C-alpha cells in the first residue's frame, strides 16, 4: 500500500503559533505528538516531514521547530526541558532542549519507518 500526495507540515496546518502542545495527524496513517511542557515562552513553530509519497517501510523524517518567544534566554544548565516525540500515543524519543536564546529556534528531527494502516 502507498500513501500518496501527502501535504507538508505547513500545507497541512498553516501557521503554527502559540501552541504549548501540538498533535499532528497525517491522513490517519501516523499520529505524532510533539510536546513542549516546561515554559509558556516556548512554542512549536513548525512541524514538517520530508515525504509526499510514503511506501510501507520508508523512513520518514519529522522535524519540529521550537522557538523561544520569551524575554529570557533558556540556558541548559538551568533547565530540564525535553522535546518528546510520540507515535500512536506511545513515547518514541526525547531530546534535551539545551540552550535556546530569546527569538532563536531549534530543529529536532526524528526518523521513523512507516507502517501503513488501511482506514
């Protein structure tokens, strides 16, 4: 089975602003959640993926862009902020945010093989 003509993250969601927790559903095939929990000054600025056609077993890379919209730098030695990726409600991977200065953004990428389910 092949999933065809999938939209990119921006085409699917438009402009992603001021979201503390964002969940993304891709044509009923995949459920990916990206959570930013530690600070209301962090937003999920964008979610994108690298494929418009997916064959079963293909590795698709999902990228979440996290932005610091606050007035203070977020320094890694002072925070324990993680970026968590979930698939079908199950934790897949976690990344430490590290330093994120005011108005800066960071990309976090997760590659995973796709198992396509019939709707």
